[in-house]
C-alpha cells in the first residue's frame, strides 16, 4: 500500500530544519495534509580501543529533560562529506581524533515524520588531541566497556534509538552474540 505525495509546500525554514506541508493521496483516493520535517544528515562517530571499550559521552538533553550515554554527533555542513563530518564531530566533542573510520549503519530515527538520516561510523583506534573544543556538549567523556552496552541500553541509559542500534551492532561485531 503506497501513499503518493502530490505536492509539498514550505511552512517554516531555518538553518537547522524545514517544516513542509504535503498533499498526500492514499491508495483509496482520499487526500490528507501531512506535515513533515526536512533535516540535514547527521554524522556520528566513536572508537573502540584494544580493550574493547567504546568512547561515549554522558550528556543532558534539555528537550526531553533526560540524561544518557551518546556518541559524538552533529549535522553535516554544506559541502562536507559525511565521513569527514563524523570525524570532525568526534574530535570536537571528545578531544579524540579517530583513526580510519568504518561505516557501521545508517538509520532513519523517525521516518513517519522526518527525512533525517543518521550515519554511524566507528574506528578501531583514536588519538587524544586535547580537551574537546565543544566541551559544553557533555558532562564527561569516558571509555565504557563494550560488554556493558546491552545492559545500558536495556536500562534506558542510551535513550537515542540510532545510537543504541549502533552500539548494539558494535557489541555484536566485536564481542559476538554470546558474550555474557
């Protein structure tokens, strides 16, 4: 069953997002107005060290008034490729420059409302370059044992769905399914 977008008109726009209103035709011929949010791609990066610890940030999100573990992330700037943006964000937010990045996964966190795509990358090593430029992004940055990730996710301590998916994928890739 496919919906057909007949038109789309802007309602609001700034440098972060666009809110549009679409005229959508349903398979039975009915029409509905559907609001959608257009967003820039988001680049996410982390590293896993030789001790199987993953670099994470502990931060507060004022929108949901919640604390949780996250990975370094930010929007891809005009003219910037996604992988470069992921490396830049990781260094700006953590003070660690990743080694060669590997694509982990791409997710659409809320594809019924927005076209946002989050592109997650990881590196097998990173080099500390100094205090993070964007130290206001998090309360602390820590190397967390990858074996703890499933429990952190289960307890709701990794509230961002895309980051939880990426961390669980890293856990699987590095430690396998049967790790206690």
